[in-house]
C-alpha cells in the first residue's frame, strides 16, 4: 500500500496519482470518483472507503470527512490522506478498523478546493480560498504581494523611512523593535514594514494596500446562515454559487446515509460543534457524549511532538445534515504538518451508539465559550 508523504504537501497531480493508486491496490475497499469540477476545471475527488463484500456503501451508516477548503490549509489534506491510508492498511489487521469498514462507510474529500491549494503551493502567497476574482474583476493599484526573490517564501520587506514605526534592536541589527514615542531622529534609522511584493502605480507618497483579488471564502458559501457581502465578506453572490461548494452539497444530498461530518482545517487549534457561533440550545447539554469522546481522542499529542493534534469544528453548513441527526464538526489544527491525526476509525460513528453514550453530563468541551471569541462576541465563519 503506497504510504503518505509527510515531508511535503501534495500538489494536485501527486494527490490524484496517490488516490488512483490506492483504488488499484485495494479495489474492494476503495473507490474514487469526481463529484464535480473546480472553477479552473480540476476534478474534485471523493474517496469511498468501505468493504464492498459486506454490502453497498449506501446501505451502511456513512461518515464524511472533507479537507482543504481554504487554500493554504494543506495539512488538512494530509490528515485526510492519512485517514484513508490508515483504513486501507488496517483492514484485516486491526479489529477496530476491520469492523468499521465492514459495517460503515467513510466518504473522504481530501481537497475540496484544488485551485486555491495549487496556486498557494505555486505562488507561496496567502490566498484565502477560491481563486475566482470576487467581488471585483481587476486588482486595484498598490502593493501586490509576491515572491520577488524566488526563494519560495513571501516574507516582509523593511523600507527606510524617517517616520517609520520600527528600528533595529541595539544588540541584533537584523531584529526590528517598535519605535518608542520619545525616540529622536538620532535613534534611527527607522523603517516601515511591508509584505514582500511590488507597488503598482506608486504616487510617491501613499503606499496603498488593496484588498486581494481572490475575495471569496468557500466556507461561507454554504446555504445555512448565508449572508450577503455587506454582512459577511466572501460569502459569494448566493448560496452554493461556487462550483466547489455546490459539488459538496450535491454529494451529501445524494448520500442520505451520512450520519456525521468532520471538516479538517488548520488555524485555531480548537474543537467547534454546531452551531459554532451560537450558545448551546436548552436541553442539549445531556447529549454531548460524542463531542467529549472526540475531544479525548483528538487532544492526544501529535506525532510525539507534545502538542495537540487537531481540533474539531462546525460543519460549514450544519443545516444540510442536521435534519438527519448527523453529527458535524470542524477540525482546526495548529497550522503545521501533523504526521499523526486522530484515529477516526476508533470513534463510534453510528447513531445508535452515539445516542447511547450521550446520556452523561457535558464534558470540558461544553458550551462555555464555544464558537465565541474573547469578550463574548459571536464567532464569524472562517
């Protein structure tokens, strides 16, 4: 069984080749299909992992894993690949994995946003999500972020300016520290900091920083709680306007056996559950046993590094599956490549088992502060 590479992030061609290889190596356990095409025409792959000899996938409780909806969150894709490999390699060897694939089905979308992930790997500049220009077609004048020196990184530039807010540390000139209000011109030189890039149509006075041309956030394009641009930036002209989101919504609709969903992200290092931006509804505190179980598994150290592996968060569109009683979350990793994501196969997935465990009291991952930021402000969708 082809292993997963943890020393680099997968480009689209390598990702596709890996998925196809797994379907050839384990045809009775793994199937690959395209659920649609991205804005730039790339296939959006969905991998179905189950033992076909014990029944059709639609006849088994299903669990959906989706990753890399945000361009630069390649770690989520690697975690999804790790899961697929863990299931395929463990069937027939690990009793828990064997039972999971004999009685359940895993639907895995390792990279929902192939365009953004590919462009981010190529250009190494921050891209939020989709590469489709929105809400404007042309980039405005000002600083355009890019890798000027070709070293594969977009860093900061220091530009000498007598009115700059930074000056070199007295003991380490490469390190800039904040300028103090009492600093005189003799305490300079002073610098301003800018992202690496070039300035288009500079007027000699003001360095404008225009908004990015890629203004969409696919995670805000789902139907539930959708809001227009003036209320929620990047949500798109209407729900499921973007082909990537529409493909996922259609895929879920065509699979009524899905009982749960986890989205792999890399930002906050937290666990979030629906609805991430609201307080827990009255009477639900006694039905959170599955959330506590997920917290216990996913807060174990990742790959021996002594830090939490992945967090869990809300389904971008909880309304899509809540009517079926599905359990949905979003995982937010800390942002670095994590070789050992949580052992998802060990989680109890079926609704009958889930309900049986949820009779206890709410654990530490309960409603306090969930989906909210400091000060009690509602958290907005990423």
